[in-house]
C-alpha cells in the first residue's frame, strides 16, 4: 500500500467536506493535514539618526540574502535541475535591481527610517506594480518580490529561517501560500502533498511541485482549523476532501494500490543493471541474453504505462519504448 499512515476508521460525528482547487500537479495523497502559518512580521517605522549606517546595514543583509539564494539554487539544481532552479537566480537578480535598491536606500536617506520599514515599503510597492500588470506571468512576479523582501527583513530582524518539515510523520501541508524557497526546502519523503488558499498554476511554487512530483492544489478555499484532520487530495480532479467517509477512503486506497508502479520501477532498475553487466562482458556470447532482458524491460514499461495515470509518466514511457526499439535493432548484431 502506498500510504502506510492512513486509517479507514474515522471518529464519529465528523462531516465530510469537498473543496475545489486548481490543479498544480496531479496525483493522489491521503493523510493528516499539517497547517503551516507564516509568522506575522509586523514591521514598525523607527526613526534613525545615522542613515548611512542604516544603508550599510541593509546592504549587508542584502548580501547575506544573496548567499542564501545561491545555496538554495545549488540545492534546487540537484533536486529539480537547472531549468527549474533558475527561479533562485531570478531572485538574486531581483535583489540587485537598481530601481529596487535605489528605492530602499532613498526611503532610508530621505525619511530617516529603519531598513526593515524601507524594504517592506519597497516590496509592497513593487509587488503591487507587478500584480496590476495584464500579463499573467508578470503578475506572478509579485510573489517573488515579496519573497525576497521578506528574506531581507528576516535577516535584518535576526530571525532564523523556518523550514516546515520537522515531524517524523508524513503529512499534507496546508497553507495560505508557499514561496518557492519554502517549497524547495520541504523534505520530499515526509510531504505527501500540499494545498494552498492562494497562488496560481503559473507560479514558480506550482512549477516546483510538478518537478518534485508532489501532488498539489492551489487557490482552494480551505477552512481554518484543519490541522490534524484526515484528508484526501485528488490532484487529477482538483479536489480536497476533508474528513472523508469510509467508503470514499476505501475507493481511493484501492485506486492508489492499482496505480502503484513501485514494483515495476524496482524490476526495471534490476533489468537495467543486468543489461549493463551483460554489455560489459567480453569474449562471451550474450546476444540471446540481451534480447531476453530487452523483452523484460519492454514488458515492464507496458505495465507501468497501463497502471500510471500521470501524463508525464505516460509520455516518458512512449519515449523509452521508442529508444528501446532502437536498442533492440542494434542488439541483433550481437552474437
């Protein structure tokens, strides 16, 4: 069974709720919800006498934020590849944007205020500017400028960065929204899925969810007080089910078992190791053995394609089968 932490016995008196959301990534997840709350950082306006020292303090925080983003980029490259890690390079570039920096420094110098207030004000102004644009892609940059501004404010306030993955139990994350930096730091093996009240399918967070193969819904009207509740995320239909009824749970569990391709993947790995071993042998007739292994690989690919409901996997299976045919043609020349 895919989800070992699921029970079909729900406490009496609970009423099932079905909530629609936008699909960020397909898949099904069942488990307890862990609701994540962002710390409400109230930035106060404080009068500053030495504005140059305050500007220097801001620039030091900006440099530290850049170093943190470089580390996130390196982590993302390993986990989701260069193309999807590029968002953290974009964040670094946004931190170096002259208009952004000039606005912060001017607010500090002209208004004699603290760096936190100047960063918050500039971040809000730039986010509003992006949000008012007609282009959907540019609208999403509002979240990015908020993310980098919050990072700098956190450093200025000398607060540690929070990573929401400290439990042993697997869970579904529910939040108002997740920044790309929060998403990439999730411990994939503990996060079954996530659902957010805000966000869109064009957001970098949604893109990361697809790359990390995490079932995800965005823009879902999640009620408050869902922490600890059992839930089902159906990423194929765009549905969140809270306190699912027992027959619904059984139906979903049956579906997930039928769709589980972990055994097929394990056998494919074994066949590939066998194939590499046979190809490395010299002075030995291995043609028939290689042909047999290729047939087994083809069979596992077929089974995987039938069982999987994900478009990405189906597309990959087609590509693998095409390449396998080329390999089979070449293997006919091996004795």
